[in-house]
């Protein structure tokens, strides 16, 4: 039996995002996702997991999906929900997606390499992936290590946090070229909103003086295909075509507002 690549651990991260520290992280991530995805164009985009963060909110692609292992209580105006059993087996056709966003998926996956391989499969040439994760080389990472020794965990305990250099190596092996990266959340690992606000000055100082020690990072990479040279949109010679249809196989279960 195949073991799902994600489970209760990433669900516990969703609950953690409702804590003061989680809200602090979520605010930084939402602002950064909005800035990065606003100017990424195409037809089809997908956010894999963690529906508590609307990573595609600012993106203007006509087709947007959110995959999750269960149906959220409220869908609202969010992208269409695709319920999957395993993030390592995305129910989308090969080379059918322009953008894939992975918010904390790899560090809570049983097989993070397989998740990335699956992302590489579904991305079109020059398609983009955005990965967000906790930085083990930060005060929060040290606090998590100490928590494993004492039993007082600051972050969900089942996460295996992936260093940025390690992640870059994985992406390079899949011919994905990193073209942008950001660190954020420089405040110490405080449990209350009061103390997090007191250390708010560290956000600007950390970005200037110790930029690689932020508690969270976000990496944007492009899928490169050797021997391929894009010289312009194919419809330039034939007139504008209609947007591509839904690239989803018959095996998925898609729930919409309709």
C-alpha cells in the first residue's frame, strides 16, 4: 500500500496558523504570495495543500485550483477544490500547469522528492513553482530543535524542515532554476502577540543585517527544458485561441460552487 505523502502533520500546521505566531507567519506569507503571483501569467495554476493561506489570491489566471486531502468547511470565493488522497500523485495531465505553489508541503510530506518530481511532471516548460518553508537555520529552527529534546514544541513536531541550500539542490536535479528567494519573520519565537509586536523592529533590521536567518523562506523557480527555446506565444501566427480546458484527469473529484 502506498503511504500518503502528507497527513495529520500538515493539518496540525493549519491549526498552528491560528496561534499568534502562526498569524504572524501567515500575514508575511500572504503579502509575499500576493507580490510574487500577481505577475505570473498563463492559464492554469494550483495551490497544493494548506487552504488556510490563499496563495493564488492575487493571480489572474482563468483556471485556479486548490488541492487538499479533505473538503474545507467553507469554500467561499477561493479557487475550485480538488480533493486528493496524496500530494505525490497530482491528478493533472503532464505539462498542463503554468504555476504550482507549495506552502509548507515538502517539510510535512513523507516523500518530498516525489512531490517535487510530480510538480515537475505537471508543469509546462518555463512553468513556475513557488515553495514556502520554515528555515532550520533560524531562531525558530533552534527553538524547534530544543523543543524536541524537552517535549515543548514551538512548531508542529512532525515537520522535517528543509534548508534552503538543500532545496536548491533538489530543484537543480529536476532542471528547475531558482530565480527569486525571500526570507521573513525575524522576530524571536514568542508565543504571544504582545511580544511579537515588540520585536517588530527586527523585521526591517533582519532583512538588512542578517537576511538568511528569517524563520520562513519563499523560493520561486522556473522549469527549464534543455534544447527548447521559446520565441513567443504560438497563437501569434494563428490568432488568439480560447483558453485551454481543464487539464484534469477523470480520476479526480472536483467540487465547485455550481
